[in-house]
């Protein structure tokens, strides 16, 4: 018998980066469906069998507008399929990159469809690699601008990126899986419905690591977070509430769950109720705009208008 985390969750991927993350989930018996605009990227997926092209087959070439248009042009077909997909599911995780064209342009649209069905939609998005500029930076800003309008209905779980894509993909899987499926003797029970409630609308970050050594890398001001859930899998008892208080995580709501294990101790943490750091994003947006002007590129007004940047 499969666990509730497998029976009640569906894992969508959008774009090449999302597809590679989804491969790991599929390999570990989760239900996974891949969307893409590029057939060539689809053909690389060996674990995922349910593969769906969004209109075009040559990819979006990092053009998020092209991806969004293709999604909108095929929205009736996609809605029908997603309605069937989610008929026996409670939540959908959507894996994507914020810097590409296909995922950046379509992930939020897919999440909105799922929300309209009365189901929870959690976008798990990877930020651009540090130093990745040009279209990647602009797509990232556009993605944030679009999500900012939907943050009261959807969840955006953001992961920092690094050059070792295999490593970050595995880390995302381990973090989500550890949260949905903590192992060990249950001292305080954390069931599937608890895990769903922990993902509150808006921005959140997650991390997993060796107990107190855990590092949460994020652009957000974590000491202003509203909520925090800490799951400890450890040989000995830990004062989890004290640890969250010491780090000043979750000033409105803190939850701690404990599991006893003898090997591979770890903590998994979810920090939510975060606010987009407008000053940081504004600085990046201005830099992107300056680069665009130097390249005589046309500035896309969507990002800058929503963020209040001229």
C-alpha cells in the first residue's frame, strides 16, 4: 500500500529543468507528469512516461511570452487533462526553473488551473545560477512579478541554484520527500494533512541537512517569517522550539515534530509567510534594465510596472 504522500500528491514538471527534477520523483514511485514545449527535452526523460507537449515542439528559446501564449492557446485541452489528473489528488507540486522560457511562462498558469479546481498548488522553483544574466535574469523578474499578483492563492517554494544541477535536483527531491515522509519512531506525529497545512499561500523556503548544522540559503529576511515547521529525525531529543526561537523563524506560528532514528540524523525545515524583498529585487531589476539599454534591447514593462520600478 502506497503512502498518502504518494497517493494524494501529483508532481508536474514544466520545462527541461523541471523534467530532470521530476525524473527523481518518478524513480521513487511518485506520480509525475511532464509538460514542455520542446520535444527534444521530452525525449531525454527516461523515468517519466506521461509526457505532454504544449503546442509548439521546438521549445521556447527562453521566451516566456511564447510559452505563455502556447499555454493559453491550448488551455481548454490542458484544463480537461488537469481536471482528470487531479480528480483523486489533494495537492500538486509543480517543478520548474524561473530562468527558462517554458517553465517561467507556464508554471503559474498551471498552478492557477489547479487552484480553480479547489486543490492546493505548490510551485517549486529554482532561481537562476549566480552570474546568469540576460534573458535568465529578466525571466526570473517576470516570474516574480506574475506570482506577486497570485500570492494569496498559490504557494511558491524557492530554491537557490548552483552549477551542479545533479546535486541541486537531488537536494530538492530529498527536501520535499523528507518533509512528506519523515522516517523513524514517531515521538510527535506529523501526518499528511499536517504537511499540506504547512504550505501556506505566498512565498516559502525549505532546507534539509544535518540537524543543527542545517543552512537555509535565501534572499528573504527569514527573521521576519510568519511560520516555521521543523521536523527532527535524530537519535536524541531536541528542543526544536528553542532552536526556531534562537533563529527567529516564524514569529506567528512555530511547529515542531520529532522522529527517533539511529542513523543519518537530519532536520527538515519549512519557513513561510515571507515577503518579497522589494529593495533587493528593485536593485536587480535596475541592473537588468541598464544592461538591456546597453544592448539596445527592448525593456519588458511587466516586471518593472508591477514592482514599481521605472
